């Protein structure tokens, strides 16, 4: 995408396939694999490591540094084939809504405005829009209904906590 002066805007979208939450909706003038790696690391510190990451074959995701990091932490990579968007249906649906409702609807004056509007759109998507595939819960409500109990500072990690029925 571009701003009103024709300057590039590069978008990084990370969606949770299970909860349908838009976890990252980042916009910058350009994005390197190190930027993506920083965002993935931050997200994993907050949410934990997923079993796999499905992505397109963009240079940011096939970079050696990212492949090495994902291998080191035991995360499988699932790359969709070029020209096969049906292999990534959830992300394609999210990106289509983003395109229709934000990118095609707004003329961004600059990067700052694109960041502010994308944050508002992601918040609305996650917290105010029920999804039929989630039993008419919002992605945030659905995620909360499947989360374990919150950890307190100094508390034992969930893996060592006794099971509760």
C-alpha cells in the first residue's frame, strides 16, 4: 500500500488461526527479517510459542535468520505455495477484510496515521465483532474462554501447576 504522497507502506499481519485474533497488524515504510523476528519474539514472550507458523514465501519469512530462529525454538514452518491463497484461508479472510474496510477506505496522510487507524481497526476486529465460526463470540472473547488461569508474578508456570477439573 502507499500513503497519499505515494510513499510505501508495508503491512505485517499475524493472525491466530484458532482464535481468529489479529495478533499483529504492523505498518512500516519497509520491513526486514530482523523486524519480523523482533515482532515474533515479542509475541511469543506474551502468548507462548505456537506449534507452527504458516506464511507466504515473502523475503521476510524465508530469510535464514527467521528459519534458524524458528528451528531453534522448535516451531514448524508451513509455507503456502505461490498463487495458492486457499492454503491460508484464515489469513486471506482477515487480509481481505482489512483491505476492504481499511486500506481501500482510507487515504493515509502518513505512516503515523496508518499506524493509528490500523490499531483502531484491529481493536474493533478483535473486541467488537462476533464471528459465526467462533459461536458468535468476538476473537478476544473466544480466546479468553480457552485460556488458562492468569499467572501472578512469582507464580509457578502452568506446566507445573496441578490439574484442576
